[in-house]
């Protein structure tokens, strides 16, 4: 089986190579596709060495040509970042400084900017896959904003699944607190990408989440960046990203005062990683990679790939079309929930209705995502402004108008219509 990795020059890639080397014996060829030849020159060889160190015999090569990389692929994994960390740094800088709104790469204006830059390019890649990949090939999207990118892919008729590492990270975390194997924990994970809650954590059919909150509440609260009272009052564990909604003003204040961004920190880590990757003796993923983000990405990606190809019908948390799962959303909305994974694609597991606390924010964000995808697909200042006006973290007409002009100015080089 041939796997094409779009954005293969990413510093994430050795993490993926480690997972493939340990967990994916059926992969026979890996092709890393990236326009950055210098990154490929460092990331390609170390990824090959890591797989060899695990005894995996798949060929690993790299190319700047997506047509060549995707040709004959059984699956296409997308992990690209348009504009790199420099564009991300701008997304995280101007919203809090100039408009007192959260600066983060998937929430608020930063997330919309990333969607506008990313969705058109991912759809171009998907069209190449339609022509050059094997019939029935799957596109697995790890590129943020995952929910919106997946919505655009599905809307264009592609066989696509979105993947985020939030759920697998919490599964591993809960398992460590419970002292059980990770696969023993089944999450009651609901919401949209980067807008999710854990409603349950089942072990052998028993929900252990209430006990976890009672005995480890302070630790869990610290882990997800939320006061303990949020967990105890509502019986839910929100993902880390809910802090941008629940504690918006506090986060903005911290961002304005710190003068630093996550993008700047990641850029420094990436430079160190690339130096490490250039060492011809390195054949294991360095510990520093864990600080890059994307923990357990390789396990999640390999598990999803294996299940799609092998028709295993196991349950994994993915981004998938709603298709009636939440009655208050359109079928075309993309949600992040446990789904049965097989050769025919993911099928959401039936779940109990969302309570109003969750339902309201999910509906609000899903409407924003619909408008954001439309703006990315069709362009136009008015569509961008309308999307920002619909966002719960913006939602004021003068503010949305002003932020639109700033967003378009920052991204004029990436948007042909801007």
C-alpha cells in the first residue's frame, strides 16, 4: 500500500514515521510531498531511518511534485501549513493586540484566516488524488482547521475523514490516571473540531469519568486549562480549546501581556528539530518532538488508516458528516464524534442528545463554519465579514468589519481575490 503524505517536510513527519514503523506493516511505500526541498532533505532521510530502525521495509522517498507523490496512492494524508509558522504568528498576534479578540490558529479570526489560506489548496490536492490515486483512495486530513477542511472536502465529493489528536490525547491521559491500557478506555466525545467535551470515560462498560473528576479533578482541570468548578458543576471535561470561549477575556489579557505566541515557540522548536534530523545517525524520534504538539498523532493516523483499508469496523473519534447524528445540525455539518470505521467510511455512533449548554455553542459554531467554508470557496470581502459576524468570539458588526479588513491585508499574498 502506498501512502502519500502532503506536507511531508513537516517536523511532525518523523512522529508519523515512528507510528508507521511500529504499527503499519501493510504500508509498502511512503512518499513525502512538500515544496520545501531543504526541509525534505532533512525530514526525508530521518523518517526513512526511523522506519528502518523499527524493522519496517517500506520504501521512503520524497518529492516536490504532488502528481508524482499521489500517483497510485491508496491513501493521502494531508498535514500542510500554508504560510508556515510566520503566517500562524500573524494570526495569533494582531487579533488580541488590535481588537481584544483571541489570537489562535483555529479559533476566532486566526482560524478563519487559516481556513481561507488552506481550503483552496487542500481541494487542489484532493482533485489530484481524484485523478491520480487509486480508485477508492481515502484522504485523511490532519490540517487545521480540521472540521472546516473536512467539510469542504466532503462537500466536493471526496472520500475524506478529518483527524484530530485531542480525543486520543485525553484517552491516553485518562488511562494513565486509571492505570489501565489506553484501548480499555472509550470516550463519550462530542462536539466539533476544537470544540469538544468528554461526557463519559467507559472502562468495561462502567463510566469512570465521575470518579476521575472526584479524585483527580484539580489535576484534570489543570491539564485542560479550565477551573475545577467547570468539571464539577457540569460533569463534563472540556477540551483545552474551550478555554478560548469560557475564559475569552482572561486569555486575551494574557496574550496581550505576554508578547509571545505559540507560533514563535514552535518555530524555535522546529529549527532545533531540523538540526537534529540532519544528523545521519539519528534513527529515533527525539524527545523534543513531544513539545512540538500533536501528541499521539502517529497512533491516531495509523489506526485510522488501517481501519479504513482493512474494514475493521472498530470505533475511533474522527471528523465526519453529521448525517442526522445531532438533529439540530444540517446533515452536511462536520462533527467530531466516535464513529465505526470501515472500508465504506466512518459512521457516527448513535449518541444521546446534547444538553442546551453544549447544543447552543455547537450550533453557533457550526453556522460560522458553514459561512467560513463558503468564504474560502467563493471568496469575497462580504463573505469573510459575514463569517466573522457569525463567530461567537466576534459577533459585533463594527468589530467584524474592522477585523475583516485587517485579516485580508495580512493574507493578501495568499488570497487571489483579496
